[in-house]
């Protein structure tokens, strides 16, 4: 069974600094998807970034980028120029096509300090 | 226009009652889900439906009964509510299921409190 591990329960970063959130996963599959979701205090789950396992290039979305290491089964999220609005829980998620479920990690609570 | 909407946003009820949560998506997706988020923020799949057919029932008690009248709707009915059912319930949808998938789009969640 696939598992997703986020080893950092809480992190903090100064405004305008860069922070990296870690995620590792366990699978024997070759084709899958990885995601980072943000959950601010409003409770809404918001997609931050997605990565297809067959793509070697790391995904980027503005200030958000990932470091996808397929052999190491690692999928970290880098947030550059952190903003106060980035304060939220961040969840890493794994999805194997055809399984009809997204498997989430336990989350990292990120606090951006003014 | 909200892509995935669920109602109500908050639900406070007594033990033993029966309640329903409704979910609708206007994205044209063919797969819908119910997730439960516990007090430690852990998100766990409960059910998934593809084209109105139940695909996953992740060892959820029989008191929970999902119903999908069409591809755009997935409701959750809970009988005989227990204190341990208190949680945030998320509805989500996605497109795909074969060899490709979109990301999941989530509703705003329903905070259920059983007293």
C-alpha cells in the first residue's frame, strides 16, 4: 500500500525568506501523480502544485516549486519570498491512476512571521 | 461560481440523530469523493464514486451511506450519530480514473459536531 510521510509537523519562516517542506512516499508504481495542497484557517483545500511522475522536469507555479526525486521517492515543496498569506497547513498527496483515491500525508503547519 | 459546493458548512447535532450533507460539483467531473478530516487534521478517504457507481468504501461504518443521484451530486447520510463522528467532512471531485487524472477539487468542508 502506498504511504505518504511528512516528517515536519510544524515550521516557521520569516517573511520574504525561503522555506522547504519535505515529503516522502512509498510506492512500487512507476506512473503516479503527486500534489501539494494548502489549507489556510478558512479550511478550504487549495491546490498549490502538481507533478506527474513521468515528467523529469520539476513543476513550478510562481513562488512555489518542487524538487521531485523519483528514485529517492521524495517530493519537497519550496516556497520563495514567503508571504503572510502562506501561513497554512500544507499537505502532500499521492495518486495512482485508476485507484480513485488521493492519499495524504499528515501535514506540515507553516507559520510565516512578520 | 463555486466549483464544488457542499451544505451545510456547519452542523451541530445530538447523539443518535440522523443527518445529511449535500455536495454538488459543476466541473463536469466523473469522479466524486468523501474525505474525513479528524481533529489532528489527518485526511482519510471514505468513499469514491465514478459515474455514479461506488468504487471505494474504505471500511466506513454502515451508519454512513453515500448516494449519488447523478454524476454532479454526491450526498452523505449519517445515521445514529456518535461523538466520534465529529470531524470535518470534505467532498471533492476529479476527472479521470484510467491512466490519467486531474487533481482533486475540494468543497469548503462541513464541520460536524456531535454533542
